């Protein structure tokens, strides 16, 4: 399954650029809120603008973000946007080079840390915040007996389901919609 808006990363230098918590977060902010200026990104991440600028330059050098001059109101204003809606990589693509594999493993670990931190933050949210969402938030797990091909098929189905909801036209019904983070893992493991 190929999605032209999802970049398949096979260069360890790109993964190295992704392997920083603030850069990972900047990618998320741009994904959720769309193009932004350094000032907006600084506000949304509680970081200094100079720090944001540095990390945007690293992401731009890896072709993960790009300037969006068409959004600027004057020559001083600089807007940034994602180059791709998402990125994907397989650690198997880096097996031939131990150094590249270490970078891929670090990027995967950082990604997992980010996912777990977001889930933990939700569970630490004030009771009134959690109550406002009622029974909406969920978690699920299940042990399955699958072949590698069956796991790949299940993965494609889950990714397609996420894409269907993520790419849908948001109804203009006057209801407030908040960003919701959703993740799933399907990995061989021992109970």
C-alpha cells in the first residue's frame, strides 16, 4: 500500500533529524494545526523562537518541512509547513549498516516514547477534562495468532481505517472538534 502523502524514509540522516523530542513535536504541531510561523510554533510548544528556528532548519535540511512563502503577509514573516502528511520507515531497510540501524532503532524508540507520553498525559489530565470526553477515549489490546503475512494484512486494514477517519471531510455542524491522538501497535511478542 503506497500513499503519496506519506514519505517512506530510507536515509538514516532523515531519521536522525526526526530523532529529537522537540523536532518530533514540531512535526506533530504542524500536522495538527497546519502551517505556522516560528512565533506560533514557539507558543504552541512553550519554546524560545531561536530554539524553534534551529530545529526547523534541521527538519528542512532533511526535507521534512519547508517554508511556505505564499502565506507570508510581508517579507519578514516566515511560514513553515510539512513536506509530507506523514513519514514511515522500516528498521529492516537499515540492517546492512550497523550505524544506520542504530539511528533507525533510536527513531523508533523516540516515536514509542512520544506515543506513551501522550497516553500518560491523558491519564494524568484533570478529572473534569476526562469527564468531558465521556466514554470516547479507549484503549484495547488482544493477543492474536498470525503469520507475518496476516499481520501485514491487519496492519494495512488498521492504517486504512485511521486514514479514512483522518482524511475525512470534517463536518461543518458547529460542534467543537479537538485533536485526538490514536495509535496502535501490532508486534510479535511473548505473553
